C-alpha cells in the first residue's frame, strides 16, 4: 500500500506539535523579558538632567551627607530634592562661573526652582514612605543601587510589586540598625572598596555588596541581628504584606 503521508510529514507534524506547546511559553518569556528589560524600566540608564549633577563627586569624593541635600528623607515620606539655594551654599564660592552651573545660578537669581527629571517613581496607586524604611536601617542602595558611584543618576532597581514584597515577607534578611544607612557611605569614603570581613579596616561583606549595588540578604551575625530587630520593632509580616498597606 502506498504511504498516506510522506515520511517528512512526520517531522513537520512533530515540529507543529512542539510549536503549539512552546509557542505560548516563548511568547510569555519574550513578554516578561520586554517588561523587565531596561527598555521598559530604564534601570541602569543615566537620565539627562538640566545640570550634570554627580553623586559620585558630591556624596563620596567631597563626602557631603545625603541629608544635606535630601533634607527630609528621615522625617517624611518624601525625601525631597535640593533647592538651588543648597547648591549655591558652595557654588557661590566654588566653580562660580562654570557654564554647567548656569541653570543653578539662573534659578537662584530668578527664585524659580530648577526642574529635575524624575528618575525613580512608583505608580500613583502605590504608597511608598521613606521615613519608616530609613528608620529601619534599610540602605538607600538597597532600593537605588550604587548611588555613590553615579556620575549621572540612574534608576538602580525596578520597583515591581515583588521587589517590595520580597522584603516585606522576610524583613529580617534586610533590617539593620538605623545608623547603618549613613555608616555605609562614611565607610565607602574611608575604605574605598577594600574589604575586611571584621569591618575594622575595610568594608564588611554587607557593606561591600551594597556598595556594588548587589542584592544582599543578611547572613550569619547580620541575620541574627535582623531577627532581633524584627522583634524589637514589632514588625509583623502579616501586616506589611496586606494589600492595603501599599494600596490605600
Ligand atoms: C549636593 C547635593 C546632594 C547630595 C549630597 C546627595 N544628593 Fe541625591 N540628588 C541630588 C540632586 C540635585 C538630585 C536630582 C538630580 C539627579 O537625579 O541626579 C538627586 C537625586 C537623587 C536620587 C534620584 C531621585 C529621583 O529622581 O528619583 C536619589 C535616589 C538620590 N539622589 C539619593 C542620594 C543618596 C543616597 C545620597 C547620599 C549617598 C545623595 N543622594 C546625596 C543632590 C544630592
Ligand atoms: C558642600 C559644597 C557643595 C555643594 C552643596 C554642591 N557642590 Fe557642586 N561641587 C562642589 C565642588 C567642590 C565642586 C568641584 C570640585 C572639583 O571639580 O574637583 C563641584 C562641582 C560641581 C559641578 C561640576 C562643575 C564643572 O564645571 O565641572 C556641578 C555640575 C555641580 N557641582 C553641581 C552641583 C549642584 C547641582 C548642587 C546642588 C544640588 C551642588 N553642586 C552642590 C561642591 C559643592
Ligand atoms: C525601600 C526602598 C527605598 C529605600 C530604602 C530608599 N528609597 Fe528613595 N525611593 C524609593 C522609591 C520607591 C521611590 C519612588 C517614590 C515615589 O514615586 O513616590 C524613591 C524616590 C526617591 C527620591 C526621589 C524623590 C522625588 O521627589 O523625586 C529620592 C531623592 C530618594 N528616593 C532618595 C533616597 C535616599 C537618600 C535614601 C536613603 C536615605 C532612600 N531614597 C532610600 C525607594 C527607596
Ligand atoms: C529591603 C526591605 C524593604 C523593601 C525593599 C521595601 N520595604 Fe516597605 N517596609 C519594610 C519594613 C521593614 C517595614 C516595616 C517597618 C515597621 O513597621 O517597623 C516596611 C513598611 C512599609 C509600609 C508601612 C509603613 C507604615 O507606616 O506602617 C509601607 C506602605 C511600605 N513599606 C511600602 C513599601 C513599598 C511600596 C515598597 C516597594 C517600592 C517597599 N515598601 C519596599 C521594608 C522594606
Ligand atoms: C509592599 C507593597 C505592596 C503590597 C503589600 C502590595 N502591593 Fe500591589 N503593587 C505594589 C507596587 C510597587 C506595584 C507597582 C508595580 C509596577 O509598577 O510594576 C503594585 C502593583 C499592583 C497591581 C497592578 C498590576 C501589577 O502587578 O503591576 C495590582 C493589581 C496589585 N498591585 C494588587 C495587589 C494586591 C491584590 C495585593 C495584596 C495581596 C498587593 N497588591 C499588595 C506594591 C505592593
């Protein structure tokens, strides 16, 4: 009897069956890769600003405390951006005629705020307060990446819901004493990227990871401390994973 199908048809059928199964998976993977790529979230992409302000220069090389410019970061939900007056506290004396600083001088003289382009944001239906996170020792770098290395500021992390929840489900892996937030930058300034696991003459492994913008989960003594702090602050994961905490 003549063959009903050419042997090659078998291969074609197999490929078609395979495509039917993998097609949706591939589409999903491509879809989530697109939403998660820097194309969509702009993670790691320096954002052009009216003045090329460098955190590397000001926060580490000159050692200016974050709170000098982001004055409300410990006290209010919103850290705020510095007024031109704050810049002029130095730039009325240093680099006074740099063309790069002209927008700052103009804004100061005309008493019109300089409009910076916003790098980080969450959608309007999400509530994010800074003060409580900073008071719990969560490093700025945990959420903003290696800010002290940025010549031009870029977004360090994508604020997908799972990013917030991952910490809210197990905060002990991230908690630290409040002063740790500021200690990190003082130590980076002092030690550069020299590491000393004891932290006596270099960065601790936790500081090093955060300085590099890596994702660090407390281990060893840090984790023991994290668990203690969680109890001390009466943090209940059931409470902070409740939808209404972030979506009022
Ligand atoms: C001398 C002033 C100054 C200091 C000190 C400073 N910043 Fe900034 N920061 C700015 C200015 C101006 C902007 C807005 C322009 C930009 O995005 O670069 C900014 C922007 C930011 C942003 C992005 C804001 C957005 O639009 O989402 C983050 C995050 C940030 N700073 C964190 C820090 C941290 C952390 C420190 C301490 C290590 C720090 N800053 C120290 C002036 C400062
Ligand atoms: C505590 C003092 C201080 C403050 C506050 C400060 N700066 Fe500076 N800034 C400096 C110094 C010092 C330099 C230059 C040093 C060098 O080049 O080595 C500098 C350099 C700069 C430069 C580079 C200028 C050039 O021509 O290369 C820019 C741009 C700048 N600052 C922007 C700002 C802005 C914007 C603010 C406010 C958000 C600000 N600075 C606040 C001290 C300060
Ligand atoms: C737990 C995560 C987290 C930590 C820790 C954190 N931030 Fe933020 N930051 C965010 C998010 C999320 C936004 C966007 C907020 C919004 O859209 O309302 C933001 C926005 C900002 C902005 C922009 C505000 C504006 O008005 O444009 C600045 C400046 C900033 N953060 C500075 C800091 C500094 C300085 C620290 C450390 C002292 C810090 N952040 C710690 C998550 C964090
Ligand atoms: C690295 C850890 C960490 C990350 C990341 C984080 N949080 Fe939190 N957040 C905490 C901790 C810890 C608390 C509980 C503080 C307490 O109650 O003492 C908290 C509390 C809160 C609260 C409750 C504040 C209050 O007044 O009770 C809100 C709202 C919140 N976080 C929103 C967010 C959002 C939105 C994100 C993501 C953009 C986020 N958090 C990311 C650690 C984190
Ligand atoms: C710790 C803070 C936090 C908690 C708790 C939280 N969310 Fe969200 N949620 C977010 C953030 C941040 C986004 C924005 C994500 C983005 O821009 O991609 C978001 C986005 C969403 C969205 C929009 C779709 C999406 O995924 O972007 C929905 C729907 C949503 N949340 C529902 C919920 C529900 C239901 C719960 C409770 C089971 C919940 N959320 C708990 C922070 C939170």
